[in-house]
């Protein structure tokens, strides 16, 4: 690296005779030497835009209590799938799959594997995902048509697992009230209302062009790694510009759009236990209406994070601790997993409860429910938990259990998801996680 810059450095330019600036992401050069009329390719069968959601819970499942009996449409729920069994007609269970990535960093390797299809980078020091997660791969296609390219949130808080690329996480909102204000506060209008155009939008759209000369100067001073980070940051700004233009030209006007109930300002812990169940209920309603109002088409609900040690309702100790310390068939861990799958059911139901056209919002959605390990005790990556909900406008079969006979690469399911969402991908993942073949048994 040629030299150092202050972490307060911003890009500057002149716009309309006024100095404008653009903030920068964290770069190595800052560090010291230690350091229904919708434009889609292949319109959805429903006539509505296709939407993707990720529902993530941490610390896995108990595989012996997870896998259903029977296959195809003739299947019965296991103990741990009982909370979603009443939704059998709109879900798909995929079992017997494995992650094709090395388990070099327990919990993180699995999260990276199931969300990117690739091994993590730097597994022993400053571990990070090798590329964008599936939500962001999809958002890159769908996000230009909505006000928000994607929305990330979760009852469990933390930084979430959505990545734009290496060392580029998307923050996960842990306050339902803050998410509500962000989506349904300033800048939002209900169908039929006169569009309210922010006079600063055009100014914001022009900032990147104004600072381009400064960008070119900075590029001549930074190293290769910083150049990648800077380009990712600028890609995000360009994407924002396109979404702003979309908001100006075509404000959403959807019949299913309505305001959700405004949440409480705070959901404090009760005797050391986070209110995961209640917060998830509120988040699920907010995101359902955000989709119905076409504010976004991609979301990530991080109910609990990898390696979390939350004190769940009724549990005698933290979740991660219990996965390793509880002996036998782990009845307390089983109860915690049930709470996680109950939360997944709440998210699915929130989507199904909104009527859209002749069906429901869920009909045009595809939700992936998963974790970062199969059995938390051993950090295993085989028999990986995968639950899908919604048909993505008739692109994915529902009501079935697909059982892999040969521990197929779980990336096959991810490739099928991307293709169902309209992405023309030849392959998904890299190295051992790479596949050029989808999971044909779940595709329509």
C-alpha cells in the first residue's frame, strides 16, 4: 500500500456551485501498519413480481428429530417440523443434502456455505464470506425496481449474515419500530395518494457524477483489496440512484398495500430473555406489507444468529451452550428448535394472510428457511435443514418432501431458487460448493 488516509476521508465534488461529499466504506488505506405492470424477464405466473425471503435461525436442529417420514406428497412431519405442518400445502422440505464446503470455521463456514455456496475466506483470522449471499445475488436483479433493494432485520439483533461480498455485511435492523419508520415513514405513500417527491432526490442522484474526479484520484492511491471494497460501495450508491429514479417515476400503487400496525418503541428483555417471539411477529407483519406495497422484493429475517447464546423461553441456559452441554437426546435443545420453527411459521403465515389478486402474497414469494449447521453439537454440515415456502409464482413445487438419496450438494437448491426468481445463472457457488445443476425435483 502506497500511503495512509484518514478514516474521515470523503469524496468531494462540485454540484450546482455547491460542494457535495460522499462517504467511504472502511478501507485498508485507513489502517495503520498493524492492521402487476412489472418489468421482469419471464413474468411470474401470478402476474405479480416474484419475491425472495431468507429466514435464518442459529445453532441448527436435531437431525434425528428433523427428517420427515415419507417422500413426495405423501409425507408426515417429524417432531421438529410440527410447527409448520399445518402449512404443508405451501411448503417444501428438502432433506439429505450436504454443504460442499470445508468446515474450517465452525458455524461461520456453514453460514457461508448455505448462503454463498463457497468456502469462507481467512477461516482462522478475520473470517469473512467469499462472495455475495443469495439474497444479494437476487437483489441485484430485482432491487432496481423498488425503493429498497433489500431489507435485513431480525429479532435476535446482531450484524446478520447478508453480504455484498467479502468484508461487506449489510446491517440487520433489530428494532421493529426502526424498520417500520424506515419503510413506512417519510417517503412512503399509500395507493391513491398523490406522490410526494422529495426535492433533494435529483440532487442525491447526481452526487456520484460530481465526485467522480475524486474517485479517480483515490483509485490511484489504494491497493487491490481497497479497490474492490470501493467498487462494491460505489455499486451500492449507483443502485440507490436507480431506486430513487424508480420512486420518482413510478410510485407503487398496489391493491394489497396497506399500513401495518405501528410497533412499540422498544421490546426490552424480560428477566434476561429477549422477546424473540413477539419481535418476530411484528417484524413478519412489517415485511409482509413492505412486499405487498412493493417497497422491496428481497428480505432477510435473522431470527437468531449463528453461534447465538440467547436465553430462550423456558430454557435453563443459553442456546449454544445447551447444544454442547446437554447430554442424551437433548430435550431442552429440542424445545428451542421448536421455537425457531414456530417463528418460521409466523413469517410464512404473515405472507399467506395478505390477499393478492386471486391468491395470496405468499403465492409469488419463495422463502428459504435454514441454519448454519445441522446438528449444533458437532457442527455437522450434512443432513442440512432446508425449508422452502411459497411457489414463486408457480416456479417451485409445494406440498412435497424431497429426500436426497446421495447427499447432494445443497447449492443445487440455491441454484433452483435463483432460477425461479428469474436469474439466468449457469452455476452457483465455487470449489466444492459449486454446481451447474439445480434441484429438478422441486422445479416446475
